[in-house]
């Protein structure tokens, strides 16, 4: 059994990694304290910065929330821009502006997916401060959304939003490498808002955290053809309901369950998160209709696939979330705050 499975399946052998976990936690605390004490310098943007991150490794649903925030902020009259590390991206320059014509190899799958869906100005760089400065220098954005970066303390923030996977929770509750956490669960007391993605039978938040937690559900949208970009409602599907389902995301089983709820019988082919596809990855026998995630589809521009589709998903949040977000943004006076 792999380490990630052991984190979530109650296995005890990761206890052997407890000494390394203590070192990890010590270094993480020391690094954050250095920013609090001013030993390491942080930068304050002249516009609000909303950080969307998590305290665990793996996918939790940050990208759908970022897309929701872009749409919501535009409706409120803001001009949002997005910054991202661009995980596994190999851009020709850094910082790098991602466009709809960028490749997943140079832009990263999640940034490219966000840009193609929203057309938002988006800059990637491992240096979030440099990305934010490039965004402000070349666009008219008046609010910045940082896709991930909860632990990137060099950039001050107005709002911290932590996303929690409601299905998987916090695993064994330990930090890396004994467990899946980048920071202890107590870190959630300090963020402004918590978004729990999906049903949360095993997510137990302390009162200080639970009072600012909201539920997010991912609702299925249209099926979009990779061949001609035609859109189809899943209820109007007339082909075989037995399909090959492809997912290279943090929790592929969730995608399979979504397809089942739509009446499909998915034959799941899961790959590691952020997998870069080759033609041979799709040599399935027998040939069936193929449905993948939107994040996977942006990595298949170079592959000729027949009868291949991706499923759009849209975030839906508790009614109180937007009010709570505005309650933080407006009194902030369009300013960011230092690390506390």
C-alpha cells in the first residue's frame, strides 16, 4: 500500500515517520514566525489579495472555487486577476502570462483550464510576489486571486480561504511525511473562511473553525466534445452509457461517482495528478466513448481522439459564503494585511 493510501486508510506504519514529521513541523513553524517577526520580508499589494489554498497535499477543489470567485467578483463590479505557481509548468519566461492558446506543458493544466473557462488574466510563477507585480503592471485588475499559496507568506493577503476535501478529510491528522497535512489542523482557526468540498462525514472542525465553514458542491454541467467543442446535456446522451472515464486528479474516484450519478457506467482509468498524456495512454480495448475531466482535456490538444468528451463542473456554495466574503473585503478598504 502506498503512502498516500496509508494516510487515509488508518494504517499504522506511517508512525515510523514521526521523527521526520517533527522536523517538518518545526521548520514550517520557524519559517512562518520569521515572516511574522520581519526577519523575512513580505510584500503588500495595492489591491485586495484573496488566497485560495489548503492545508493538505493533493486536490481539494481549489480550481472550481477560483472559477466561481472570478465569476462572482465580476458580477460585483471587480476586475479580478489570478496568479498561480503553475505546478509542473515549463514556461519560456517567468513570470508568464497564460492565454487560451498556451499549451498545458508551458502553462500547467489548472491555470490553462481556468483561463480557457473564464478568460481571466492569469500569471504563473513560483514567486507569487513577482506574479502579482506582473499582473498589476500589465492589466487593470483591482483584486488578485492566488490559486494556492496559503503557505506562500512572502505575499500578504486580505482574505485566506482554506478548501477541505469533505470526502477524505484530514486523513490521519498528521503532517508530512507521516500524514497528508502541510500545516496542522489548528491552522484553520486562523484563516478567514473554510470551504468544505462535498459531504463531510469525517471532517470535524473545532468551534473556532466551524463557525466560518461553508459547504461547496460540484454540480455537473455540459459534456463538451474534444473534436468540435459541441456541448451536450448528459441527459441527452444517446451513445453507450458504458464509457471509458479518464482522470488525473487528486481524487479520481470522485469523478467516477459523478458519472455514475449521471447514469453512466464508467470504466475508470486513473493517472497520477497532473499526468502529462501520451497517445498510448488512450489505447483502450474495446473502444468506448471517452469522458474525462476538464483539467485532463486541456492536456490533450496534441492527441487526436475520437468520440472524446469532457465534463464541465461548476461550484455551488452556501448562500452565506458570498456575504461573508464581502464582509471581509469591504471593511478592509481594498487593502491587504501582513502575516499574523
